[in-house]
């Protein structure tokens, strides 16, 4: 029996201009589809979110999201 992949949600549901959550770095589609994804899809979503987190946006810093 496999264990479900845990949601990365940290309850900071605020979106940037690209509709990426600044808390978990998932897209709106990934967030709303989470309950319907299988574990492989969830793992892929987490990998994509981690990549987004590591890739800075040109001209942006963390403070730009909260202004």
C-alpha cells in the first residue's frame, strides 16, 4: 500500500502575476487539481514547484510579492 504524497501547502495562499502561489510555488491548476492527482502526478507537481522556487524571476525579489 502506498502512502499519499502530502500537500506542500503552508497556508500562504497569495498569487504572483503568473498565478503561482508564493507559499508553495504551485500553479492554480496544480492546487485545484491536487485531490484528483495520483501520487506520480503529485510528485511531478512538487518537482515543478521546487524548480519554480529555485528559479528567480528577472527583476523580482521576495518583497515584490507583498507590496
